């Protein structure tokens, strides 16, 4: 369902905003190969690798649009050129606290030949036997809001050469994703994910969408990936249509810094005011379940400069065929929200007693729901939408009618066809 499939009231003042224009890479394969030949602040991969090394390539899971099907084969060719045999290479899917990937998803991510030829493993955040303890990141030393125990998948932490892929895009906690996040969070233990996604971090003013500098979440990602031995990354930036527009390879921090600078110019767009209604669209990868789809309302409702007025409406079309989601994190998100009698009381309890990994989405979404009405359009699970304190609508026109009843006949409307790839900044 497209976010523009709606008939707005003639009296509503509608503005559509998308990311700034950028030309897609004409040949992603060629761009990846060029980046591998001239990596940032490190040797080329074929010079780093040795025949006797064990190698782990961490790749993104099915909820991320990272073009791993192009990147991973190029990485494997570089390793083959260095003489690394296939049986010394492990491909690790960074599932975080989400469900395991299916074989079909692995094929879609990597290609059938790679999925069958190499050892491809899903990360399991809740199995302590599969995790390496890399110590703790202390609050005073790193100016963190809380201590963070660093547990990383053993296959990644114990590899002689650790490589990862990733997307640099706006992120609610890290400012921008990419860099070491695929390893530290995507392959982190439950204790690491819970600590970095707990109230102490989420309530910190430095942990904000679009902010990287002095962000303690980002500091944990960078130091944690260093401890894990992450030596080489390939990251991309995508436009609103999920087409690659930039790629870099090499040192994790250098790649992240360069692509964040590019991404900020692409994604951050000035708008003159806040709005009564915001229509926030998500890609098909993000509308598979409610956990992922609600990223859009939180990106809009918790932006550094609020883009929707208090008492306003956020509309997100999302099919959610998996309901709340099938992983342990998604189930915790649903249980917290659906069992809450009062959202303010729920937030107080979570703030006082802490949260489990996955519940952070309930914590952040509840803050939005206390100020705004969130309408989810076209979901296959309307009862679950209601249980999570949101409003289901079958069509965009029904959602517009509901919004009209809240904001009236004279309203300002902002349409974000790609809400996760567009950061509207009020006042510029």
C-alpha cells in the first residue's frame, strides 16, 4: 500500500517531503570492487587475509535492505585471492533478538550457491554457550549512562579476521546505523542488547536520532566492535527507493564517519513547521511485523525537533503479516504493550525496574502514544493493533476520516513516503 493512496480533504494543507536527490550507483558491483581495492585506513582485504586464518563475515538479517547479495560474493572473492579455503569461512547472520532467518531468506540475502557452499549460521543472543565475554564498558571511564557488559557471538569474537556488512541510515539510538553495529548489536548477547536499549540509555539526551557525535550508544558500538576485533567493513547508503547511492570499505570507524557525512546531506531535510498529521511510510521489509513498522511513528514522534504537534496523528501503512513479530524481542514488545493498563504507569515501572531486550520498542512507542494517535493502515492483525494501544484502519481513506475527527477540517499534513530514510528538521 502506497502512502499516497489517499484522498485528503481539500481544506488540508498537504506537503510531501522526501530525502534529497542523489543518483543511484550505476553499477553496484563495480562500486563495491573499487571500494575493496582502495579501502579507508586499512590494507586491502586480500593483503589482510592469510591462508591459515579463520574468517567470519557478519551480514545483515532479512529486515535490512543491505545488498549483501552483491557485497558478500565480492568479499569471498577477495578471501579466495588471499588463499583462504571455503571451510575456514563462516557467514554469520546478525539477527540480534529477532527470529532466526529461513533458508529462503538466506538464499535471498546471499544467493543459492553461497548459502549451500559455505557455513551459514544465525546468531542466537540468548544462548550463553555461543557468546564470548569481552568484559564491561564502564560508565565513568566512557561517560556512559550505565555500565555495559559486552557479549559477542563466539564465532565472530574468536575469528582471526572479522568482517561485516551494513547500512548507514538514520537510527533512533545510534544516530546512524552501520559501522560496528552489525556486530555489537546484531551479534550481541542479550545482556549487551538490554543494557544499550535500557531506560538509562534511551533517556539520555545524547542518544538521539541523527546524532553520532558524543552519542554513548555509538561509543559502545565502536568500542565493542574494537574489542571483538572487527577489522574490515563494507557499508552502503541507500536512497528512499532503497537504491544504493554510496559504498565504502575499510576501517569501521573511518567508513562510518565518511558515510554518515554523506547520509546526513541525503536524509536530513528542512521543513518550516510542525504538523497536525504526519503520514509515515515504511518499506516492505519493515512492514512484515508491527515491531519493525512502529519504527516510523517513533522516528516521527521522537525526532530531535518534533515534527508532529502534540495531540496530532501519525499514520503508517503496514501489512504486518507476522503480527507483532516472531522473535523473542518482538514478543516481549507485544506483551508489554498489550498487557499495560496505563501507558504512563508502564513507563514508570520500566524506568524503575529496567527492561528486557525487545521491550525498548514498547518503551519508546509508549512515549509517542501518550502525545499522539497512531493509526496503522492495512494490517492483517487489527486486534493486535488495538491491543498495542493503536488504531487500525483498513484503508488510507478510513485513516484520513479518523484523523479528521481528531484534528478537524483545517489541518496541516506532512507526507513522508520513506519515513525511515527522511529526517525532517523543523526550521532547517
